[in-house]
C-alpha cells in the first residue's frame, strides 16, 4: 500500500471516532495495554507530559512542545484530531511523521495487531509512541483524546500532568454534570506525579483536590498563582502578556482563551523545572511567539486573511469554546459579520447556537463526515435561536459564497466544528 492507501485502510478498517462518533469509542484500557505489551512499552523510553481538558488542551500542548523544543530538547507531540493531514497528529520538533514510517508501521504489524481489534485512536497513539522511541526523543507531550481515566493515552506515567479546564462535552461518555466530567479528567492524576489545573472552581475544584490527595500528588492551581497581570491585544490578533518573570511576553495564538492557556503553560513550565526539565527565558519568549511555525498548530483564532474580507477560523465547538468565540466576535469591527457554521450531531447544539450573535449573516453547512448534522436541520435549529441565513451542502460552497457576498470591511468567521475548519482551510489555501 502507498501512503494514501494506508491512511484509507486506517480509516476504513478501524473504528474512527471523528467519522462515526460513539460507536468507535472503546471504554477501557485493555486494547491499549495489549498493544503496549506487543510493542514493548515504547513510551517508557522517554519522559512524557500528559495534557487533558475540555478546551485548550491542544493550544497548551503545542505551547509546551514549542518551549521545550526551543530549550534544546528533542520533543514529540501527539495531538488529535488532525485538520488536513493525518500526519499532523504525530510530530517531532514540529516535523510531521514521515509517510514512509506510516506505511511501514502498518505493513509490518498489521497481521499482529488486528487480533487485538484496536480503534483508530488506539493504533495511531501506539504508532506515535513507537515513532517517538524510534526518533530517540527526550520528551513527549501527549494530548488526551477523550476524557482521561479511560482514555487510551492513560497508560503512560508522565513527569507532569495538566488539566486545562472542564466544560460540558462528550456527555454521553463522560457524564452530564461538570463534577462527573471532572472525575473522568482527574483519572490522569497519578501517584506522586505533579498535576497542574488551569481552571477549576467549586465542586470541580474539590474533585481535583480530592483525587490529588488520594494519590499523594502535588496539585497546583494555575489561577491561584496570578502569573499574568495584564493581557493586551496587539497586531494580527496576538496577545502581549505582562508577568513578573516574562515582561512583554508576546503570544502568537489569538482568542480570549489564550490568556488562561498562557497562565497554565507558564505554571507548568515552572513545575517542569522542579522536575529537572530546564527551559531558558528565551525559549519561553520564542515558544509563545512562534508556536504556529514551530509546531504546525492551526485553527486557533487563525486569521487567514486580514481584510477584504477579514477571515478568521476557530475550532471551538462546545459551549466552553463558543462562549469565547462569541465574545471575541463582538469586539471585531465590521460592516457585516458573516458566519460559516457546521456542527456534528452529537454535540450540545442548542446551547452553542444560543451563544452566537443574532445579527450575523449565517451560511449553514455540513462537513463531509457521517456525524455531521444536515445543513437544513442546523438552519432550522438556528432559526429557533434567532439566527438566519442560507444553507449549503458543502463547506466549499458555503465559504466561496460568503467570500463573494463580502464587502471590504466585512468579517467572515468559519467554525462550529474541527471538520468544517479543516475543509475550509483546504479551500482557502487555494485562494490566498
């Protein structure tokens, strides 16, 4: 098989959550442990950092990887889902896994692992772990896929664990209240391993504190450290953070959530130093300032075009993420705000739609995946929440129509789903 055939095999032969949803979700670690045994525990050959959370875990993971990379470490980064290319999930020092490694990994091990019946996520996680060992990395940043306690990645023993925040998402698997979801996320807390919590209050905070106490794990709440004294928006949507240790720290990632993500990252960097992972002052500045270039991160308040019209993409897709998107959009000056939106049918769609601006012009669409809600159904739900616009059967058609409709000072926002953003970026890459 060539590379494209190999990737299609992975999608077609293994249950893929991003395509079919809940039927691909395998609760428990049995498959991961069986794969780990077969591949001889590759993650034990390097240090790891484990990052969980409802929102912000991708940005946090990429920022940590960028800082460590700039400090001279050889850094593996495992994240999900990808936007354009499967290989985005597995990187070493920002470079995607080679196509040949993907081909060879499947060809060499296919007959052995098929008897385990792994999911797509379980196998690609193990591919990442093996690739990192093959590349002789120093440290890997491992993003949790879903939840924490029963997530495939929870077979690692990290030197630091991070939980960014808790919001309602994947409630069919993780529970329908914030404390229940926090319990699942807290499952990554390991005996004696430091845990950094980005945001938590009330019952959620107590869940984390109780779990840390039971594991004798040092727990640090980033909010309590008050590391960031001020945050100002500067050119191209970036941030300028003021901290005692890092005055005038420019953060390349735009969007309001990045203020709290930055505090979580800075707190984690401090904990890592105490664990023997030393970073330089300059590595923090360059990691924050060049994270997209260093790690290939896309889709976080990504300004694709500055004007005529201004085009922004963001992968926020649940209440916690869309709340910040809506707030940010309200501060974007424009003649008209146009929104291309599509969502998957297993999300809390009504509450998300309720947060979106009523005055915007909507282009309701659907990503090309089985989980996508039909554009007509989404438009009808949108009408119930005061949102009006037209429907489009493809993201490409929606994006191209929205651009054609736009005047010089309009703002076009594209989001609602990772998959809508992924398809939009492919369309936009051919135009700008």
